[in-house]
């Protein structure tokens, strides 16, 4: 990483936001820095970034087939970094609006489709043959509506969730891996299925090579595959 990349990374951190937001922003500015270096554009400071450099980056990303919603988010990150560096004139330039860049008109509506039970069953069976720990995490994610990071770190809450089920609680508290680090609750839709999935996950953790409770290995395995 050159001087420009280092400066942009530092600015990306100072823009604030959740850990995930900051991390995503850092990846975006690093990608932008790589784009400039690939074009042999030799600039060392954010103060030297011009409108055409950002236009070039967005045009390349569009050519790669990256979605408009994604690129709107990338532009928001680049604008935030430019604003943080005092480059308001560039950040708010008329050529860098979403409309001017060809990014307007994107919508979140209708972009997601539910996974069919058949497809889910096939994925779980395939995972069970390759890695029982991964399959257990996927099953918990499906039954409890966990995000990927929540599923990865679910091993830290298995015993707590099991106790809640035994108390006949109708909600489970998700603490680890949540967006922004904020605990949230998930509704138990199928108590029997969730209890079975928790028992299975706890058994896998307990058997994991006999190393303590196996949590470290379990997290490492699942994290590497989700």
C-alpha cells in the first residue's frame, strides 16, 4: 500500500460508524487506490485526487458488472473520505452525483428471493458430509434467522440458548457477531427444531478433537466456509 492508500485508510477509520461499516469503507478505498496504481496514476495524497479519477473507478466497476446499489454505497464511502480530508468540492462535484455516474434508479425492492426448502435441504446434506460444524451453523442460521457473522460466533451462545429453550422462552438473544455489536432478539418459530439443532451443535462442539469444549476450532472451521 502506497502513501495514498495509507492516508485514505486512516481517513476511512476517522469517518466513524460501526466496525463493519468502517471495515467495508477501508476495503473500498483500498480498491480505489489499487485502481489508480493499475492505471499508473502516480498521486501520493488525497489532496491530489481529481474528479476524473473517481469517474474512472466507477466506470470500471460498472464494466465489471457490479450492481448500482453496491456502487452507490461505494460512492458514499468515497465521498465520506473526501469530506473527512476537506475535499468537499470534489465530494459534491456535479459530475460525481449518482445520476451523473449512471448509478441512479437502483432499488432494493424485489432483489431477494427466499431459498426453497428443497434447496436448503440439499445444501445442508452436502455440508454434513463435508463438515458437521458448518452444517450445524447453517441449520441454526436457517431456523433462527442468523446473519453469517452471528452464525459463525453462535458457538458462544449455544448453552445460553439451550437454557432459554428449557425455560420455554419464545425469544432468544443474539449477542455475538451482531451488526454494530448491538444485541438483538430473534423469535423462536419452531421450538422442537431449534432445540434439536442446538443439541446437535453442542454435541459437535463437545466432541471436537477433545480439546476443551472445542469452541476455538469450531469457530475457525465455520468462519472459513460461510
